[in-house]
């Protein structure tokens, strides 16, 4: 019988080995509309059985509700899981399109205490700066994060949506284990600056939304008409209206490659992200999100698909044809500053 557990990869220079695919947990209680909490909890357990050990959340997801939702699972499996959470971003419930970003030391210190309490643990394995506050020097932010490591509240540091230059400036203050950015067949801007910097510095890339918020799987074709009120994908330009119609046509080559591999479109999209590790020469641990056991089984199976050079040639043409930005406001992501 074939072992269904996924392979492992190292999280940062000298860091722990984790499953080569993690799990983005945001949608289990936030952002993607109604959820089945019981099935979501069963999905967490099934992921662990399959070798998924890196679990990703943030204090911004439901104003801490996502961390609280995950807490019982984390405490039950504390020695088996690597907990990643983030600080820096607040999303006002009455203004879901607004982002309040803070990186100042007093804010960070309060944020880590709040996350530790909600998670019900003594230390956070990987603590990310979720977004960059341009009013605070990144050296000051990372300096405060480094103090948390020395105090035993945090084990490793991560950054999300930073430029290559910002990553180098941060690394000069304290080792950075991981950089989290959107990376998929639809989003490849980080390959210009962030990926080379991460490779040079020994930083692991943790791609979020490797399935294009589900669009690359074909699960929806227009967020505005098919997804429920409150689903934040309705706010993202590339998944609505004329952009969505144009982008849906770009899925055809993915489906063709999927048919040749007897796989789903989503598995091919994930396999492409995994294969960027060998293409670019650095560890890559994507964190596709799901709240269903069948999907976690499908996603982890994608780690065993090897795409041919011909496959990569077909798929590599897609990103340059995508219509619309990832977000309506790109100023708080690395592509808006690179």
C-alpha cells in the first residue's frame, strides 16, 4: 500500500522539518462564507494524518476568532504541529474592504500576548508580520520581533508580502525563516525580487492562495454572482465581471494538463507551485486552504505529481494573460512596492 503521507521540507535555515504542504486555516471560520465547524475540525485531523504539520492563521481572521477556533486542535496535538500566526492587520467588521496596518513595538507586544492567549499555547512556532506599515522602519519592527524570540514567546520569524529589499533589511536584524506571499499560476510577481532574495538568504517561501482562492479549481467562475454575501472574494477584481470571464478562459490549458495526468485542475495548479522549489532552488511550502476532508486528500496528493517540461511550458504562459489585480488596493502588498 502506497504511503499517503506527504514528504517534508525544512522551514528556514536550521528550522524544523514540516510537511511540504501546509494548511491555510482562514476559511474555516472567516472570509469564505458559511462553514461547517464539525467538518472543519475533522479536516484538521485528517490533514495531520496525511503529514500536514504547518498550520497557518492570523489575529486578523475574524478578530481572533480563527485562532480561538484552532486552539483545541493545537493544544491536543501540540508536539506534532507547527503553529504559524500573524500580527499587523485589523479588518473593521463594518468596513470589510478596509485594512488598518500597524507595526509599532507596543502594538506587536500586545498582539503576541493576545494571540498566545487565544491559541492557548506558551510559544508561537512561526510569527509573521502580516503586512508592512510604511510608517515604521522594518528594522524596528523586526527588532521587536527578535526580542520576542529571546523572551521565548516566539521560535521563528516570518514576513508576509514584503519586497526583496525589505527581506534583506529584515534579515540583517534577525534571521527570517519564511516569507509568505501569493504565488500561483495567476500570481507570479514575487519571482522578480522576492524569490531570488529568499534563495540567497536561505528563507523558505510559503505561498498562500496557490489555488487562486479556488478559482483555479473551477469551483466558481464569477464571485459576484455565485458566492454568498460576506465572501471576500467578491471584493477581488480578478474574480468578478469581465475580468472573471477572461480569466476563466485561461483555465483550459490547466484542464488539458490535468487530463493528461488523470488529475484535477486544482492538483495541477498545486503541483506547479510545488515544482517551483526545483525551478528556483529554494524550499517552497504552499498553504492551500480548505475546510473539507476530501479536498485535503486531493491537495496533498498533488505533492506527488511531477510535471514535464512540456507541461511547464504550457502553464508558464498563463500569468501574463490574467486580467485584474489581486486586490482592489495593491499598496499593502509587495507588488505595489517592488
